[in-house]
């Protein structure tokens, strides 16, 4: 099993974000890469770099104007007198279907859901290569690998078709799913990150060919607040193809694995040809976000059960923040997966 990663993904180094109104250091730091690479290595994965497929994989799930925004906004922002060092929105439209703004400040508010995704000089390049990493892992699976791990950083599951949010810019899991769709009629995305995969849900909400399932801390009092509730089931052709399983705060292994079985039953009924696991590790009991209480051994069991789906699988890294066990949690998941899949 391979671990895909490109060195350029380290460059994005966001400074701050606002949490309950307070300015805090941004936890989506480059050091995460070192911990995750060590975890993948400990699980016996061989590291490879992705090929450059250009903008096409991202353009398959994101709008042209959004991609243009991500690529150009930093330079335009820095031309504003007294602008901040990083692009951070300070005004948002009350609805997004009225007029598209021409100004850099207006576009930042239009394309950024919150303050947790500041854009600096290196953000586009890092997000671009994170997306290439996801596309490469999906391509490996199409080429016959049973599974591949994409060390995507920055992460992606809070990014909508035309909006960044929550440390995310390009939706790597959605990109991987779309690559898999080129040869599989039905693809499922199983998101086990602490936070609801709202961007992924948004991208596929009206589609019945990509099933989106997310386990996460109940958003009633937790990010991303406006999405992730059990009542959100999809719309139009996608009605019934989105399943949200919100968990009570501080739920541990037993509750998580119990709801994971509900997710796996839904996925089995959908009978996908391939699967994307959106692998957040921030449901860990020692993660700085402190939302759920999954143990390191819990991640091993989650890995085993994900492998039981039994179809080609792209594992895409989402959240999981600095704590002593971050690398161990990845290794535990991957070892559990490899053991159950016999790879
Ligand atoms: Zn998360």
C-alpha cells in the first residue's frame, strides 16, 4: 500500500483563526505532515509523489470562478493599502445568488465561509498539490491497487464547490470520488472526521451516484453548525443519498463503532464500486478540539471495519491535529485496514 504526498503541501502555513471570537494560532500547521508521514511509515506504507494532472481534477468538482479566486486572490489582496498579511474575510453576503463582487474584499467574503482558511502566498500551490495527491491515490485504485492513502494537507472536506472553510480549500475527498466515478457507476464517501464533511455533502447533495455518509460530533453546538444534522438527506436526484450520523459530544469507541456499523450498512445497500474514506483523526480523545473520545485502538477497529466494505478504497487524510498520538492514530487505522484487507 502506498502513501502519496508532495513536498509542496508543506508550504501553506496559516497564522491565525478566530475561535469563539478569540484569535488563536491556526492548528493546521505543516508539522502535521511529519507526524502523519511517520505514522504511514510505521504502518509499512511506501511513499510516492503524485503526478501533475493540471487543474482538471479540481475543476471536476469546483467552479471556474472559485479556482480563479484561489489562484489569484493573494496577489490582488496584497495590492490593497494596509491589507492584512493573509486573506481573511470581513464581510459576507446574506445570500450567495445575488451579485458576484468584483473586489478582492468582496470575493473573499463570497468564497470563504469563515476565518479558519486564511490564504497566504503559498496556499494555492499547497492546496493544488494536496488535490493532486488525492487524484493520484484514486488513480492507483483504478489501476488495480486495493487501497491507497493520500496524505492530503491542507485538508478538504469543508470546501464546497465554490467556498473555502475550516482549514480547507480544495475538496480532496470529492476530487478522489470524482476520479473513481470515471470507471465506477456508484462511489461512496465515508467521512469519519470529528467535524461534519459539509463541503463534500454540498458538492454531491443533488446527486444519486455518489453516496455521502458522515459521522461527526453533533453540530447543534459544534462546527460547522449549519450542516451535519440528521434531517439533511439530499435533494432532487440526491434525495436519500446523504446520511448524517451526529454523535453526542465526547462519545467514545463504543458509540462511534456502533454508528459506524449503521454507516456501513447504508453503504453496503448502495453497493458502490469504490469507496473514499475521508480520514479525520480529530475524533481522538486527546485531540486539541476535544469533541469526541475515540482511542488509538478505536482507530485500529475503524480501519478494520472500513476494509470490510471490500471494494477498492482511496483513503484521504482530513483533520487530526498536533498531539502525541497523531502519528500512532494514523498507523493504527492503516494497520487495522491492512490486516482486515490482507494487503
Ligand atoms: Zn475535523
